[in-house]
C-alpha cells in the first residue's frame, strides 16, 4: 500500500527487511534510505508513517541535496496584513428538516451550533479516539511487517482486545526492531 504522506514534517520509520534503519522526520529518514540504497542494500526498504502506521514510498533519486530539498518541510510564508486564514472549508451536510430547524434556532445559527457540537464530541472522546488510532496504526504496520510471522493472527486479536499482556507474550519471539516499533506505535499517543 502506498499513499501520499500528509505532512513532510511528520515522523516516520524505515526498515530494511526486519531491521530498523532510520526513524525521525521524513527528510532525515529519506537521506538514510538514500545512503542505504547507495551502499547496495539488497533487502526491500519499507517506510511507515509513525502516526498512521501506513506504508508509503519516497523518491531517493538525485543527490543528497535533491532528496533533502524534496522532503524538507516548507518554510511558512510571511504573514501579511489582514485577517488570518481560519481554515474554514465549506462542505455540504445533509440533515432532516427538523435538524435544520433546530440548528437555525440556536444562538449564532447552524454553523456555530454545528461547530460547538463537533468540538464537544471531539473533546469527550479524545482518549478513546487516541487508543483506537494507536491500535489501528499498530495493526497497519504489523500487517506489512509481521503478517507472515508466527502468532500474527492471535497477536492481532490480542491487540484489538487491548490485552497488552497477551500481545506481549505472542510477539516476544518476533524480531526486536519490529516488536519495539509496534510497541512504540501502540504507546506513543
């Protein structure tokens, strides 16, 4: 699976086979991958987003400066005078008429009421959401790196059951770098 990394400043980790070769910001990992490829690394190199656990591809062609420039975070443009961008994105929402009637009757109108409802929901479920995201990220990583290892299916069940003791027992014989990175993804939120 390949996807476009959301932020070039996002942390990621690279593996050559079962061995972790780099971890850090994308540009740092990209330079290390370029060095490994230049040394003739024969094992497949896989790179994972440390937030989502998703695998993605990078381009290490050209010089080290080319790679650094390609993946270094972009500098923020200087802010000019005027109102700052608030990140408001118009979208279409389909609701029943009774929902619209209630929203429009709220102080500030429908948009303010919807923002308050979403904000309250986000705040009330933050811990549960973080735990779910950590489990999903760990599973994405393990599906790529440990899918053929012994006890993968049982370890996956323990992961989703949030049975950390059983998960640890089932992954104890796995390569250390894979096991350690899975635990980092699971506990880093």
